[in-house]
C-alpha cells in the first residue's frame, strides 16, 4: 500500500510491551508503548515476504489481485492473477509486463550506482523513526477502552516540525495483551486546501493488522477521499485492500 498522498504522509505502523490489562497510562507511557510496538511490525515490502493482495475500487467497480514473490526471477516476482474475480485480460497482462520491464531497467541502472541503493535503504529504514517524530506527544489521549484494546487519538506534525497537520487526526487501536497495533486510522476533520489548486472535502484511511506467526502484519485497509483539483479533476477515492497468503521467503537475489 504504499503511498496514499501528502495528507496521509505521516501514516505508518507501530507496537510495544506487556502492561497490566486494567491499567491506564500517561502520555509518556503511551508514546513509549507505541515506540516499542513500531519495532515489532513486519514490513512485508522489504523483499523477504511473499504475499497476495486484492485492490477493490468501489467507484469504478473493479478489482485486481496480484501475487508478489521475491523468491522468483524478477519478471515473475509480481504477477496479476485475477481481474474482477476472473482471469486477467490480455490487455491488462501486456500493460503489466511493460511496467515490469521498465522496473527491471530502472533496477539494473540503480544497481550500478551504490549510492542510490544505500539512499533507498536509508529511507526504508527510517520510516518508523519519522513516524514517531511526527506524533505530537502532548496530543495523545485515550478515547476508548474495551478490555485490552486501548484506542488513543493523536495529532501529527510535518517533518520539519514547523507545521501541524491541522485538518487531520490519527487514532491507534492498541492490543495491550497481545502487544501490537490492531488498527491505524486517519481522518480529515474539516475541508481544507493543502495546496491552492487542491481542495480536500473529506477523507478517511484505516489500516488493520493481524498476528502472523507472532508477527504483526497488515491484513486489510480502506481509503476514502473526496476532493478535486481546480474543480476540473476529482480526487475521489473509495478503495479497499486485502493481503493474504503471506509467507517468509528467500529473495531471488540471495538464492
């Protein structure tokens, strides 16, 4: 799932320790809890996981299912296996093959420049740190609790620490018994314009996790957006993603 756009740029995942079930926590204790949970989350996009995922577009009424398996040769490592619940069309498969060929060329070019590879690794490795830095500690508050499930709300700040995301608010559902994040939510609280040509009227994002052999991994997500650019191009989105058949693999490059 990868990039949902500027207004959701502080989205990522998290997890932590084993507190007593009935206990309440201070803001500092919750931030420590989240920080520790971050280290537990498995990044299934790191090249060591195989998985299948389905993207369903509820506006265009279509769906696409892909199988990603980095243990396979590159051109077979990302395959379209279904379209709208049936076999993919020839046109869809041809477009995907051209896209994979372009990705392969870029990969080969990047491999010749070690600095590009290192930069990419650094960006991937610092995502969790950036997420933690964006959470405004003093904004954390408990909004609901159901047994071991604590729902906390928080506000976010841009990376340069100069501007608060005033029009969005985040929530995390923490499972304090099994010690992981069950859900990350972000919602737009009021219409706003992140840029003068863009208008966001409403938006909601939810990413849910489950334990896979004791490791938290993403299970499904929903993303809804109501907006437009200059009243000419709409930005409306209503999508659902589901990940399944997740397994650890040995990357093809290392085999």
